[in-house]
C-alpha cells in the first residue's frame, strides 16, 4: 500500500468519526415531540385537554372531526378541558384549466386557509397561527361525480390542516417549560 492510500484511508476514518461524534452531540439536544416537557407534562395529555369550538361550513365540520381524532389519539376525550381552540376558515376555488369548446373549467384547486387561536379557559391567547392546504378537483359533466369530487377535496384538505395544526400545537406544548 502506498502512503497516499494510507493517508486517504486515515482521512476517510477521521471524517467518519467526526460525523459520528456530531450525531451523538446533536442526539443529546433533541427531545421527542410527543414526549414529556421540561415541566413533566405529557404533550399528548395537553393536546387531549383542548376543546374545539364549532367551525362553520361543511369543511369546518370535517376539520373539527379530524382534529378531535388527532388530538385525542383516536380515543374518546376523557380529559378535563384546559384550553379552547378557535378556527376561522377561508376557502378559495381556483380554476386551473378551461375547456375552449365548452368554456367550462376542467380542473380546479381548492385552497383552504385555517387561522387558529389557542386560548386558556380565561381567554388569554397562548398561541396562534395559520395553516394552508390545497387539493385538486376534477370538474366533471356528471352532477353527482362533481359533488363527490368536491367532498373528497374538502375531506383531504381537512386531514392535511388537522395534521398541520396538531403538529404546531404539539411543538408549542413541547417547547413550554
């Protein structure tokens, strides 16, 4: 083996050990999102203590049901409420393509924006934010098919928004000391 090969091999192992050392250092600084906070509270318990105020419209219904499922871990909420979550939705339907012969939209995108505010039971704002989700809709000539496509898009958007809001709330609870 030449000295060049030995230097190359030694440099490889030095780099590899440096990466391994960096991973070990970083691993000690990271805390699981759904683990216990510094105060000893479980993030999952805090999430299940959120009550969600009614959200108008059918998209609001889907979002509330998805959030209830996600925040309670798929089980019935047996925790005493400590927080209130208010959500305001705004829907935008954007036509993507238009058929030149009929002048009718062939495809569209449903974009829903959810502004949420988490408060304690006394009404003090704890955190707030905005989540946005988009789903595509095929515009069809059959009436029932178009109604079902719209409903599927609303359900898909509600699932994405619920996951985004749950993750942001979990991060907020996890970061509290």
